């Protein structure tokens, strides 16, 4: 993600945090979101970077594992034939 996109996302998250803080009677909401586990406050745009990293992990974990294709009857017959020929 480019700095321009990170800045836009950071600005959006800052507004959301501000509104949530006001709704909680002034209690700071920094560190209370799910993506905050990925936060590194020493970087520029820390919330934006944390959110994109958190979402990348969530997407990767959400992908279903590939299932093995069922073996066709023809493949089973071919294997049996190949094995019996090798035994001869």
C-alpha cells in the first residue's frame, strides 16, 4: 500500500477513533480495536498499517484448504493393471 493510501486510511481511522472516544465519554479507544494487536506506534500511519496487516492475516486464514480430488474408478483400474503387470 502506498503512503497516499495509508494516509487516507489513517485519517479515516483517526476520525473513527475520535468519534468512538467521544461516545465513550472521553475514554481513549486507542488500542481497543481488533487490529491493534498488529500496531507498531513507532511507524508512520500506525493504525492504517496495523489494520491492513490484520486484514491480510484474516483473509489468509479464511481461505479454505484445498480438498483432494476423489480418485476416479478409471484411475483405480489403471493402478491395479499397472501393479499386476509389474508383478509378472
